[in-house]
């Protein structure tokens, strides 16, 4: 029996860079041709990058994407390629081009358009109507795009009932916690239910707040995972598939016979009949899955690297306080960009403890990064002097604390302007949730690396950093001391907030799970505390709306995932 060789090209495109993406696609096609592959599959909208957002409202962009597709067609010879692009007639479609021997053999248009969470495809695309079946070297291949495979009665079912032995799903599925387990469960179920091989190719790379984790997979007709690509890396996954096993499985499935009688017949398109000979069998790879902390860390590294590099930044600058948040951001930045491209700025005040200053310097030494020390006491004193008459009779409060944070933000932005460095902010999701952060102060910057990590998770990832290195990168004392903004004498976060071990579960329930006040209290939390936390979250929407973008890690990140009005008087009944 002929083994059908498929290549899943898990590549990292750049949104809008059609030339760059075209070259990467052609390069991968060349590699697949060298190993005599029958089929190479690229991710969803790989030609334009995903998501292209309102670039899709520019007719010139659509036309340029079609011209780039023609260049790919001309370079595709003795192999079939499936390439994600934007198709057009009197509307536009999220589509897959089926190419062979310098010809466009067919086009599949995505049928199920997601319009939830981070997805807005109804805003841009018309839905496709019917699937087709493509015959490639005697193999019957169905093609679907991302969301299509998530529907049990979607196009893949109809394709399988019309004889598909392999269903290809080209995808741009962004990462969040536990998403990989969900994908595996869905794809395995579809493969076993339909008695069909499923080849799933995913995008990889960072795009603004989204990270695509790759991890492309192939399942056999029993729903078993038989091949898996690398996670958070570009990869070409190659597998030789014994599609004859599909027929044998279907012989034992009377349910399918009954369903097939009622199934609508779909168009079958002959792509090619050019079986490859004289090639040695290639054993499929099964790359390892990642543990939670490593998975999150690598998502943060990839998101930071691609945001900086794709936007033209060579170096980043971080305010180092000696605390856990700035320590973790510095580690991520060094991993993403290299120690020579990270600058730490230490900005002590009269309230900075000697231990914090020492911890910041130790961290920088451990990472091998350049530091700049710029004390803010003199600038702060000048502010107080200038404001003395205006503030006369007023007690010290958060105003004076925020002035210090804004001085630091000003310094970091001045360095950014002068040297072209990207400012990485260091606020976490716990602080962003309750507004325990200063607008135009510690929120000032270009990219918020740990914006979607609760404080308790920050500690877990920081601990992983040291365990991974098998030495102390982040100083031990950073883990042991009480978190503090150090904007007043003897200040501790717990002066204003409950312990993060209590705060974070409340925030997760309210923000990520949409639990009501009563539902959260029923979990055992104090009523007054829950009321206070909910009020803090609700009244700080205006701050979050002005925050820089940050990497999405949880299923419900601030931004596209959670869209609430700033002006909002809704108060739920107790």
C-alpha cells in the first residue's frame, strides 16, 4: 500500500509582510519537494499573517495578497500545497488554495467563522458554503480551516462520508492555558468518530497580545496521536500515512454506512496522480508536551521576542525594583532577546530599602545585563517643592506615591525616546485587575509582558526559572520578602490588598469565570472583602483601557477577551 507523505509547515509569518511570508512559504515547499512529499500544508491565513484585522478592509491589501499567491503558484511544481490566503469575488473569504504543478487546482472557503473571545471573523469575511474533496495521488483529502473542525456536524463529517481518508485542518489557534489539551481531545474525537486521519497544522509566533503555540498534530483513524511538532517553535513535521487502514476501519462501522446513505454528495476534484517512488520511509516524530510552568514561560518569551523584533526594536529597557515582577520580566527579556539587548534601570528613592537595591543589582549581575542607576529623590523633592503651596493643608496620600511612579515612568520613556529602546512594563494581572498601579507611571511603556499573570503565578514561573537554571538567577530574598511598591515608609502591598493567595482566586472567579458576588462568597470568601475587590475591579476599567498590550496567557485576558464599558453604573443585586 502506498504511504502518503504529508508535511505540516508550522511557520511564523508576520502580519502584513506579504513578501516575507511568501519567501517562507516557498522555502518550505522546496524542503518538502526534496523529500518527495505528496502534500505540504500551511496554517490558516499564512500568507497575510493572522489576524490581519482591519487590513482586510483595504482593497489594495486583498489584491496584493492575491498577487503574492500567484508567485507561490508559479514556484510550486511536483508537490501539492495547501496555503491559507484571502480569497475574493464580490466579498472576501478566509480560504485555502490547493496548488499543484504551477496551477491553482481549487479553493476551499472557511464555513464556520468564529466571532467570540479574540476572534472577529464575522466582521470581515463571508462564510463559505460547501466543502469539496480533493484527490491527490489516489488519496481522498478533505480540507477544513480552524473553527470548521470544532463542529461535530461540520464539513469534515460530510467529507469523510464522501470517502475522505485524510482531513487537513489548517489553523491559526492562539494559545491560552489548557488550550492544547482541549485541541487534542476535539481532534482525537473527530478522527475516531469519522474514521479518518486528521492532520492539523497550526501557526506559531507572537502577534501583538496573541501567541500561537504551534504543536501541529496528526491523528490516525482510531483517534491516536501519531505525530506532533515542536511547541512554540517553527517546525516541519513529516509523516508517512497508511491511508489504506481507513478502509479497514470503516468495514467494521455499520453506523457510518447508515449515515452515508443520508449524506449529501460533494464535488470531487482531481489534483494530481503522480505517486512518488524510490523514497525511504520517514518515521513520524512525537515532540514532548510541556509542563505548565515551562509552557507559560515559553509563551512569554516567544510573545516578547516577536513583539520586539516584528516591530523593529533591537533593545528593551526595564525598571528594576528588586521585586519579583521586574525580576521575572528581566529574565524573560534576556531569554527572548539576549543579555546584550536588555538594559535595566535602577531608580532608588528615599523609600527604597537597601535590600531591594542589592537584589536588583544581583539580578542584573546574574543575567549579565547592563544597568543604569538614576536616583529619583532629587526630582521628587523638586516636585514637592513646586507643589508645596498648592498642596498646603493636605495630608500625604497616594498623590505623592504616584508622583514617584510617574517620575520613573518619565525616565524610562526618556531613555526609550533617546535610544530607541522598547520599554517593558512589569505590572501583573492582580495589580491590573484592582488598579494597584499608576497610570502614566509604572504603566508607562510599550509592552506589558506579565499583564495576564496573577501574582501567585508570577511566583511559580519565577521559581521555575531558578529550577530550570539549577542555580539562583532571581535572588532567594526576592521570593521571601513581602511585596511592596516602596512608595512610602514601610509600605507593603497587604496594607491595601488582601494576601495574593486570597485575592487571586477571587479575581479569577470574577474576571475569568464571570462568577457573581454570591457565587464567590459561597466559595468561602469574606463578604465584605469580595465586595471590596469587585468594586476595585469595576472602577479601574479606565486604567486597563489605557494599558499597553500584553501577552495573553489565560482564557480571559484583559482586552479583546473582556470588553466592558468604562462608563458603567450597573451594580448587581446581592
